[in-house]
C-alpha cells in the first residue's frame, strides 16, 4: 500500500502542473512513426488483469473487468479512521471484489468483449494462440471495463482494446515494446442493480450494439493513428471525467457534436511511475461525459 500511495503522489505531483498551470509542458501524444502502415490482428489470447486493470475484478472468460473507486457505502466509516487513505485504499479493493462477485449471474457478464470486437471487425484476422507475430503487425486484445466512480451514478462502460507491437519506440530506453490502450466511453450508465437483476432481451441487445459501435470507433482511431505522416494540429487540455479520476492531460480533438478524443502520452505521468501503456486514447461521444479543467489551448510552435 505504501508503494501505491507513493506512486499516486508522484503522478498527482507531476500532473497538477498541467491541471492548474502551463499546458505547454504536456508532451505530444502520438504513435511512433515506425508503426505507420502496420497490420492489425485480433488476438485469441485474452488480456491478463495485470496487463490492463491490476486492481479490478475479472469476469472469467469474457475479457471483462469490474472496478469501483468510491470504496462503497460500507467504507464510509473507514474514511475518517486513523488509517486514513491507506485503509480506504485497501477497502476499495475489497469492495471491488465483493461487488464484482455479486454479478456472477448477471446478464451483463454474458457479454464477451472478444466476440463483440470480432462482430464489429469481421474483416480483421483472428490470430491463433501460438502464431508468430510479424514485425509489421499490431496485436489487438479487446476488453471491457465496468467502472463505478459513484454508486448513485451507476456503472460506466468503457469499450477498450490493448494494442501491442513487438517493436520498441525509437529513442526510448525502455526495454518494453510499444503498447497502446484505446477506450470508447459508452453514453449513459447501467444501474448498479444490473449486477443482480437481469437486463431485458431488448436492453441486452442494445448494450451489445453499443459495444460493437464502440469497437468500430476504436478501429477508426487506430487506423487514423497508423496512417503516419505529420500529426494533425490538435489542442492541449486537462480533461476531467468520472472515468478518468483526477483527470488527464493530453492532445484533444473536439467534433461539431462535442465528440472528444483525448490522446495521452505515458511521458506525462511523472518520473518514477510505470504505466501499463506507452500511449492511451479515450473517446467521449457526448459533451456531457467530460469537462475541461484547464484549456483547451493551441500548442505553441518552436
């Protein structure tokens, strides 16, 4: 727990500069040029919890993960006890596990991220478990995040994909290959009792359709990133959202309808932190899903 708190404090200290101060310190978020033109393939291997959400509850065989950060109503008393934040941190994981297990027979847990991604990407090849990975191939592992930041607000669904290359980013000392995580935040939330009360057939069909639409959006963002060439001119902002915790700084594009894409570089997370991905993309289809804590501003040219 002490290590977790230290890491969180480093992240917060590094990010607060961008949240309240000069956004020009935010490093450009982009896919390495050497990955331009790469082929994408879906992996039959499901992502491990350690690779995507280490503190979540994993729904077996579905590439679905449940996580809550409020501590739950049972944790309120601990928030003011002598153990303070440390006690609440332990309790958050305990409540996450209990709430996750409570949905064992939920119809929501019948949704399979890999199956929905395959339905959304019929032309993308499914890579067998033991197939060798070519240097110009990006391996995509779909997964779904069920996230509760506020029990009263319900369950947010993030349609996500972990994208891994066997190439190392040029000019970086990291021994790890490049990894990107793309997430599309569905509009609206599921009620918390969806963990125990089944959705109707119509509701479940609508939910699956929304997830497939999310994967179509992710593929568009990924393919755009792989076009290569000079990156488009984007603004910088610190974006706040329930699914982002304290928020994140990055490069943004806002469409006429308010659709927001946020691109985040792991280099903006502070010295001494180890991110699960080199690069992250969050797509918010509706303006009521996010706020701007700082910015947007244009990047200053040198």
